[in-house]
């Protein structure tokens, strides 16, 4: 049986990052991008107006490539951690920049932090988000209190609309 050789230098198999780079690379559908000035993993985050598009022999039919793109978009939301400690992971977004929140642990505490503060989300040169981190316990308690209030008095929602 012929096996597809792994892309990793060690030859130990395909890593999720390598698979993602294959899935997002338009060269596989027959469109090579030249003069893009970014890594293939950032292809959907930059302005491609100055890119030169070349037609190359497709490896994958365009309809299958488009299906893969839609699945990537559907799978984009953050997954909950294995231990389920971060209850709101993948569910909250920053009110300032609109980026999703990531999770972190520091000095024995759990935190939600805006992804907009990370450099890799601003490769276009826009400023990083200045929103502060939120202690997970405080946010989760506030959200649970709000949900409990709504469950106990559904009129709260109709009064605010």
C-alpha cells in the first residue's frame, strides 16, 4: 500500500498545523498566490489585493476545496478544555475589538484574556486590544447569576427589549 509521506521533518506523522496549512492553501485548488508577504497560515488575515494569482494544475477539485473551507469555518470556534474548567471558553467575545477570549492560568487563578492583545491577530498593523483580563471565577459567577435571574423571572428579558 502506498502511504502519503508525512510533511514533518522528523517523519513521525502529520501534525494538525500541517494539515491546516494544506487545507487553507489555494494552490491545492489550482490558484497559486505570489507576492503575498505572509505565511500561508495567515492567508485569511491579510489584504490580498496586491497578490498575483497564477493558475496552476489543481490537486483537489474546487468544489471539494470549498467544502473543506466551509468545514474549517464551522470548526473555528474554540473547544472547551478537556477538564471543562473554563465554562465560558469559546462563548465570549471582546466588547472592544470583537475577538474571542482565550483562557490562561496564572498564580493559581484562571483568567479569560482577549485574543486581540496578541500580536499574531494584528499582522495588518492595527493596534492591539487594551481590554483587561478577567478572572474566570468572577465572570462565571456573574453569568450564572444572570442566567439564574432569567430562569427565575423570564419577564426580565421582555422588560429589557
